[in-house]
C-alpha cells in the first residue's frame, strides 16, 4: 500500500471504530505520527498454516477484535463451504495472554452467527487440549488463541483441521482468499456470546473431555508396571500460562507429589511480569525457577510456555549446579528412553518410527537406528509431524509412532493430539528422570553415555531480528544472499547446499536453506514463521564439548558477518 492508501484506510478505521473506545482512542492518538500509522496499516496480518500472529493494537497489521473477527469469518466461510449442515462444529481454546479470552469469545460469536456449532473451554487450556477436543468432538476445525512463547505484546490465532493437526497449506490459502474478500466492517457476521450460550449455539466443552485428556496422557507411561521412586523433588513453573492445572494434575495422579510451583509465575498473567520472554528456551525465563530449585535443593526444574506446548528442564550436574538442557538433548533422551523401555518390555511395534524436524539433531537418527527404529525428518513446524502421524494411522499402524520432537522444546509421544504437548512431555520427562534416579543414574550421565557411543553433537540456534516493513525487506535480502550459495562458513568448507524452496525429499517447498559441511557440521537458515526473525541452526560434531564450542563460535561469528553484509 502507498501512503495515500494507508491514510485512507486509517481514516476509515477511525470512523468505523467509534463504538470501541479503546481501539478508537489508540487510533486517534497516532493521528500526527505517520510512521506509526504506516506500521499499523501498511499490510494485513497474513493468515498462514500457523494462522495469525502479531502485535496487539489497532490497525490491519495488529491483533485486535476486528482482525480476529475478519479471520474468523474467513474460517467460517471455509467450514460452511466444505462441511454439510450438522457437521459444522468448531472447538476453541485460549491461553493467558492479553485479550485471549476476548478474542476467543469474538471468534465464537462469528462462528455461531454463521450457523456453526461452537465448543469453547470455560477456562484457559493448553494448545494440545484444543487439538484433542477437535478430534474427540468430531469438529470441522479448532482454534487456539495464543502467541505461544512470544513476548507479551503479541497474540495469535492458530487453526486446526478436523484431524486435530494445524491446517494444510491449501486450506490456509483458501481461508486467506476468503479473508481477502471480507470487508472487516461490512461483511463479518457476528452475534452475542451470552445469547449464543442461551440458544445452545455456543457450548462449553464438558469437563469429561479434560478428564479424558488427562487419562489418555497417564496411559503413555513407559514403565510397564515397573516400580520406581517417584519422590523426586520437582520445581515447576507454568510461566504465568495455561500449564498449572493440567500439568500438576497429571503429575499428582501419577504419583509425583513432591512438586513446588514457582509462586511468582503460578497464576495466569498475560503481562508475564517476571519473564518478559516467556520461553523455556531462554535462560532468563528459567532463572526464577532455577533460583527456587537451588534454594530447595530440588532434583529438577520443569517449565512450560504460556500455551503449554513447550517444556524446558534443568537438572543438577556432577558439581551440584543446575544445568539447563536443550530441546535436542531432551529429545535424544526421550528417544532413547522410549526405545529402550519398549525393547525391555518386548513391546516394540512393527516399523517403529521417530519423527523430527530437519533443524533438529541428526544424532536422533543414529540412536533410533540402534534400536531398529527409523527416523523421518520433516520441515520445521509440528504440523508436519502431525501429518506423518496421520499417514501412519491411515496405513493402519498408529502404534508404530514412538515420538515426534523438534529442537524448540516440543515433544509428543501419543497420537491423542496432532501438536506438541507439554503436558504429555512434562509427565514423561519426570518419569524418565525418576526411572534413571531409581537406577542410580542422572539424565546428564545417560546423555554422556549416548555421546560416548554415538559422538558429541552441539546444536545452537541464533536469531536475528528484523522489525517492520524495512526489516522484512532486509530479511528477504539475507535469505536471497544465502540462497546464492557460500563456499565456507567459519572456516569450515561447505560441501552441499540444499534449497528447500525447490522441493527436496518429497517435502513441500519451504523458505529453508541447509548447508552440509565438513566434519558432519551443518547450518540451516530460515525465517521464523511466527516472529520478525531470521533463524540459523548450527550443528557441530566433535570429540567433546570444548572442541565443538570452538568450531561453533567461529561459524556463528561468520554467520553474523554474512547476515550484516546481505542485509545492507
């Protein structure tokens, strides 16, 4: 949009939002600041396979009741077009973020006004719970209002298909086309939430669904009747999100009763006052929990992100210090634990399968292979793992699926959901920890055994932020620069470049580049699908952590130089 078009749309919003005092006041406040007007209106939030995600505020490029209503109208039109009357149902959940409950109610009002039966959780619930409910209630779609682990100024709107998996690219495109044809102020059908409840067009998801979800997760235990000491001292933080009730309930009902919750991060709070970046991948978000663990001399720290689909942990090392474990490390340990337990109990299924993303550690392939399991690598995004689970189900062998994981702290060991599930993962991690402790072994000791057998592997992610329209152009320039190819990164020779935009290994085309380098090193470059960031994933194989760290530092420094050069 040019300046004339932007100012015209801004003026239209000022006039049309007079009934919404908050939105209108925000618009009026920027009337003399074109830079802010441009940032709020230069584009519309794009609806992709992850739905919507953006900064809260007024404008077409912001998350607000109007953009949520418009997206919901597009989804409603899609459902009406693809499902016959009587089969049109949508499940909704929401997290603790600012306006999440309001956006969830807004979506429900739009769906109901379009003749779609709505099931909504009465209270905030994790992302995997909407995937589960969508399947259990035989819904046409599901919606989760969340921005996952983003800072508090963000919110988002994730959409799931009838199979409980995030929507396909084709579905997202059709929904986006329908959104594009919808005028935000003229074409949206919207009723009243309370009236919808009275009429029965909007219903609360019954408590039985929540209980069923918990019971399903409890059945994912790998103990097979073996008794272990579950009196491990656990510190848990829901990071002011949705995990408190389901995570503590699962742990309590499975015998993990020695759990202390981080008080400051216990209750839902979309401002995240003690962790501005509520992401268990980030040390600062885990710091308060680690302080608790040190003070209480706990065995382990556990933390889930706001929508409880990611989980991070910290455990004691041999010096008694708490060490944060990476998503890759936990993924390796879970692959090994699950496979070893299935072998021990003689319950390893036919064609056992581990699924991971292309940016996750390749060491998982070797570990899985040692147990006779195969590994499938998919594009970044848990939806692609969900799609592979569906393929196994259609083939009549859902039991072949062992675990899906991604380096960004996402895991799923059951087929009850089609997205990563931190309730499931938190339970299994605690069980794994207690199992090894019962056998006088720590998780770090077991990890070191795996490294000794298969080789040390260091995996580190680096992010580069590009805000606004100018930042978007720079990020595109950087990806284009890398796509032209590089010969050396950090002194390590590049042997092959894989451009996933051209389609590789039968995977959908994606804006991802992977460099295969000497010494089994690799670098992946991709734009984030949820934040204005470019991400690089560095993987280094070496004899030990010291050697790997030196190599990684040189690669990281060179990547920064290349990013700066390409962005000019």
